[in-house]
């Protein structure tokens, strides 16, 4: 069964460092998303991406964040200068070209020290 | 008022019980309703997906949507210890094509005791 994959599963970084979180969405999907879940809180939408551009972003997704689909399979989230409050689980998700289910990856746990 | 409200629990039931999980929402634009299951420090796993008001059944799970009351439910029959997890209600308005930004509830933590 196809699935969304994410690497790394856990990333530890120092405050101010850049991190890149990687995702491989399901191969025939067209819409890609990043969500964030701070420990003990709800899953929050960060950004959506379609046709090689951002289609919507939340207030959380400020200038420190960027997304990219560098090739036909990978989808990345970059945080330029990490803050302590960026510590969270980051989930990638994707869905196809119909109002069908959105599938989530297993997440990357980001710890900023 | 929060867009999606969900009782965080925890909810503890004996094995074999019927579990009822609920969410209310305020945004009339929501048309697609989902239930995800999340184990600790894992990604949300889609359980049920519904579009219209009414019931949808899948094995031991039944999803119910009442758009007029802005209320959705998930029922789990014959609950098992393996059902112990956090259950997230989620919804989206949908837009062009298949685009859907999903808004989640806070999740209800369920424990099924053997």
C-alpha cells in the first residue's frame, strides 16, 4: 500500500541553525501539505503546495520557513534559523486530484536546543 | 469560539464497550469530515472519511455527521485494547480540485482496559 514517508524521524539542532525536513508523498498525488504538532497540542496546518507553488500558508509559516519540491518525488520544509518554539512534530501529507482522503506521514520530531 | 471543539478526555472504557467520540464545529463551510487515529509520537492514520450528513460504517467503526447541528461522532463497537489511542476529528471545506486544508480537533485520548 502506498504511503507518505518522512526523514529523518528525529532531528536535534541548535537554536539558530537551519534544518531541512524531507518527505516523499504518495507518487500520484498532486497536493502536498506540512502540518505541525507541538507536544500536547493539536495538529496545525502550516502550508499547502500545488503545481510547484504555495497555495496557502498559515500565520505560523513566516519568512523563516520555506518549502520546495526539488524533483518529482521529494517535498521539503526548510527552517532557516530555528527557535526553541519550533520544537514539534512535523507531518507531511498529500492527496490526489479529487476530494479524497489526505494521508499523513509518520512525522519528524524536531528538537531545538 | 474555536473552529473545531473536541473533548480531550481521557476516556477510559472496559474492553467490549461501545465508545462514542464527538466533535462540534462552527465553520459552515466544512463539507468533508474525517476521523484519524494517532498513537503516541506517530502520524495521524485515517480511519473514516465522510462527505455528507448521515452515517458511514466500516467494520466496528461508524461515523455520523449532522451538518444542521454542526456535530460529528465516531462510534467504536466491541472496543479492543488495541483501539487505545488518541482520536482526532478533522474537517475541511475543500476548494478547487482536490485541495483541502484540514482543521483538526484537539483529539480525545481513549484507553480500553482489558
